[in-house]
C-alpha cells in the first residue's frame, strides 16, 4: 500500500525552487537571466523526461523496482556495465553541481536581505572574490545541522518552507498586479484563475505535513517576525546608516541619485 504523504512530497520537491533565479537578478543582466531561466527549464525537463522514457521503454523494470539506483540498473541492462557505471558517476557530479548551485542561491538571498537591512549587515560582507562569505558560512551551517535527519523528513521541511514562501509570492503578485495593477479586467481575471491551482496544491502539501513540520513552520515564522522587528529597531536607532540602492550592493552612495536612505 502506497503512502500519500511521501508521494506528494517527492512530486512537489522535484518541481520547487523555480523562483531561485531571482536571487541572481542583481548580478546579471535581464537578458542573461531570461535566457538562463528558459534554458534551465528545457534542460531540467529533458533531464527528467528522456531518461524515464528510455528506462521504461527499453527495460522490464517493474513499478516496485523503482528505487535508488534504478537508473544505473536500467543503464547496465541497456548498454552494459560501462553505461551503468557512467550513470552513477554522472549522477554524483550532477548532485555536487546542484548542491553548489543551491548553496550559492541561498547565500545570495541572505546577502540581499542583509543589503536591505532585514538581516545583520555581517551577512552582506563580500570576499575579495565578490562572494558573500558569511552568508555562505550560514548556509553551510544550516546544511550541517540537517545532515543527521532522514532524507524524507528533509524533503518535507523543504517543501513546507517553500510552500510558505511561494504562497507569499503569489499573494504579493495578486496584491500588486491583480488588485492594484493597471491591467484590463480580463487579464486580471485570467491571472487570478491561474493562481488558484498552485495555491490549492500548496495548501494540500501543508495539510498533509507531519506535526514536526508544523512545529518547524511555526518556529520559522516566529523567527522571521523577531528578525523583522529587530531589523526595524536597528534601522530606527541607526538612522541614515542603512542604504538601499537600485543599482545593487556595489554602489558606494557617492553621486548616486538612486540611493534611498532609511530615515
């Protein structure tokens, strides 16, 4: 008998993270970001669909045999042992690449929050290679704390966090573009209808979560509220010391008309 919770969590986990390209929006051009998003969509979709079609069509692997290492078994059956070994090696390299990509995206997000005064300014500091040193260390520390947890539970926690963040993004889009935007009523209605299915699916993922995930989610929300109020208090006590510029963190404030000071 199949369990619904791991099935839904694995499906959702394989499709989340689509919004992380925005973490690089301040360090690349809009054209590069657009091409990167389109290219990654095609690459990821092909990387999922093509191996599954080949493995299911060219082998006799049953449904119950699909577990960790199934693609290597399929490769060995199709092309020999060399192909199975190559799949294992390429999967390991791919996992390392995904780890570093996730690590850099998370550190960019932390640095961006620090640049905007939402986190301590320590996390906005960069090394001589222009990388957010302390933001990277914080991301690595969080990963190290999660290593002892079962992988299925890590997926559940990741999904819970992503559901909260992406629902906030959808609600922000609805507030800024649908409710207060200058689009036509027909276009607003279409976007509102398109938002309903992903919102319902996010609610489903939250509803089937375990009690531990609810405790984690409540803790994260409380921590977020505390950090937000702490950032506001720090801004009030250090008036005119926090600066946000549309040109990015590299601006030093001299002769810049785009700088906005918190006071």
